C-alpha cells in the first residue's frame, strides 16, 4: 500500500490570548498516523478529543507545533505548496450553510476552480461532472438556500470534488442533517471512495464509522485504537470508558455473549447479526 | 414563508432588455442619465420619455411595478416641486397673493424637474428589474476592474456583495428562529412604546450578531480550503460576451443623445 498522508509525532495546542497570562490548551499530544491511498478512514472521538484539529492539519489550515505532516510527499509547512496541498486534500465541514459562497449552485461548485485559475470551458466541464457525481445536476441553477440540508451538503462536497482532490476530509458532515440527508451523504462518500478517492471521515456516529475500512479512535489528543471496524468495536468496554458508544448491534451481541449465547464478538452490521442469530436458532 | 422573499427587485424574464450584457446595461443607464441631464427643454425630455417608453415596452415589466418604484421617492419630488414653484420668479406671474408668487417660469421648472427625477428613477429601476443582483455584481466587478491599477478593490467589493446576497436569506431565517425562541421564553416584542420595542430587539440582535460572526469565520475557513486568495489570477465560470444586440442598443442610445444635443441647439423649448 502506498502511503498518502503521513502524520509524524505531531503535537498541537491552541493559545488563548484573552486569558491573562495566556493559557495553552494542548489538543494533540504526539500523534503518529499513516493513511494509505484509497483508504476510507473514520476518526472517532468525543468532543475535545482533538479529532477536528487533526483534520485541519491535513491541508495546512493548522500547522503542527512539533512534528510534521506530509501529504502526497509535500510537507504542510511548505508555503510554496500551499495551494497544491489544498487541491490535493479537499475539506468539507459540518454546517453546509457556512460553506456555500455563491447564490447559484453551479457558481458555488465553480468557486474553487475559479480560484485556481482554471480555463472557463474546463470549469464548465468539471462543474457538470462534480454535480452529476453527487446527483445534484438538475439543481445547478437553483438558489442554495432553498435546498434541503442534505442537498446543500452534497453541493459543498461537489464544490470540493470539482478540484479533483485525491483525498477528501470530512469534519462531521452529517452532524446537522436529518436521517435522509445523512443517508444521502454516506452513500456519496462510499461511492467516491470506491472510485479511488481517499476519505477521512470525522464522525461521532458509530454506524457511519462501521462502514469505513479502518477506524481510528482518538482520546485526549492521542490515538487510542486503530484498526478494522470489527477489531475496534469488539473492544466495547474500552470505547465506553472514553465516552464513546459502540453500534447498537455490537452492543446487542455483546449482551448476548455475556448471557452465554455463542456469538462472535466482532459483529458490526445488522445483516450479519441477523444471519448469525438465524443460524443459531436453526441449529436448535 | 419568510424564506421566499426576493432579494433586490429582480423581475425574471427573457426579454431583449433582460438578455443584454449587464455591463452594457450599466453603460446604457449611465448614458441615459447623461441624456436626461443635458436635455435643456421639454422636447429634449420628450426624447428621454420616448427612449424610456421603448425600453419599458420591450422589457415586459408590469407598469404597476414601475410606478411602485417611484413611490419611495415621491416626497422628494413633491418637496423640490414646491421649492421650484415658489422660489423661481421668472416668466409671467400667474398667481400673486401676499408673499406667494407663482410664475409660468416656476411652473415650467417644477414640471421639468419632476419629470426628470421620475425618468431617472424609471431608468435605474429598469436596470435592477431586468438584471439579477448577482449578475449586476458581476458586471460591476468587471466594469471596475481597470481601476485595480489605482488599487481600487473591485474584486473585494464584488465578493462582499455576493456573500451579503448569499447570506441575506440565511440570516433572515435565523432571525425568525431566534424571535420564536425568545418569544417561547416570554419575550414581548409587540407591545409598549417605540423605545420599549426597540429595547426588546436587543435579545434578538445579540444572538444574531454572535451567530453571524461565527458563520463568517467558518465561511472564511471553507473559502481558504477551496484555495481562495483574492482576485489575483482568478478565472470565471461565466464569461460575459457582448452580442450584436448590445452594440445595436448602444448605437440607438447614442442616436438619442445626438437627438437631444441637436434639439438643445436648434429647438431649445
């Protein structure tokens, strides 16, 4: 596997100048993490665990206090490569309303391309392509404020996608959406990932994390767990001790195991759970 | 409901006036204003009226909307009308009563000035009725971009206008929410005198401002993530192209101005 993002022993703190004397709040404490090309990584953690800060390190919004971050071989400290880095790693935020700049959908999707200075005919092509990718092509001439939350978030994703980034980092993209919007976004994310885009999904929904190829759990500025969802969620007790939940299905199977029923402890999808229980009942 | 407000006073349509290049429309509006100001007599003004009437009929804007555009400016028209009527004393006297003296000169100036103001309003309204705010912003940026040489922030102004237009509906919606939230907490915004009601707005304005600043910060971050770095080296999705009809419109307008100049010279009534 080819390494795409390398985070090497990174620490980061916010300085609060309003306090007297200024206080320092260290949110990342020596994080080391590699992300491979084409991976779908979910980053879990409760509030204040440093997961959003970690995301912002990936495209030079935050620069590490110590340590280095490499994106596709470029150090994020390298100012000459700033726009190359931001084109490589696109970022989508929580509130779709606060990411949309223009008053017409297609103009907003074109925003990043206009900034990079792409030729108008090429912008047109890429905007149409990005809008079709997220299934919003029919809405290209609509005003964003009249769309639903899920639709707006898809526009925001299209705006990033138009840059043709190799990696998309999403910082809780579904937190402000209703279940339908959440489903739309997850579908879009999995589709993009299947086409080779590296996805880093910051979330606090266990069900979303369960769909990733790899789950990284953060706690107090450090990486607590890192591995396949099955492996991570089987450690239910540890997750609960840092204020996180496990998917409902996992919770259920763990309860059943404790009650003496013979089930594997790494079930994370409902289908799998149903299948196992069905097998068990058939035997009896 | 409150979400559906129209921003500005754009009246969507596909008429010849709508389809003109917005930069040309800006230029034509300026030329039209010049035309009105160089007209010395009623005949010159009549040329302006014909021009306006032609543009208005082509645009397909309902007459009711055009009349509505004059309404806010009515007090000014009446006020200047009275000043002209009572303080200009040229020409033959019509009424003389104590200190009030109305002359033909005063009456003439009053009618002339009032028609000129009304025509001015019609002209600029026609521009905003037939051009969407965003297109207009775009046109302003492009028309002003040569001024960048003297450090005039054309791009920045246009960007600010775009963002303002984009966030008006969002903030209105938010105001609505905050008002409901404060009402649910027992805030009373409908009773009391003016001062009391103004004070009642504070619990709405403060959360609104806080939220607007937070939005601004997040938007700035999102813009940075999308490689925004000012107007330098920026391209645009939509290219404005001047079509033959734009030059026809320009030629016609110039002809009208020439007509006004000739009338000034040879028939200055």
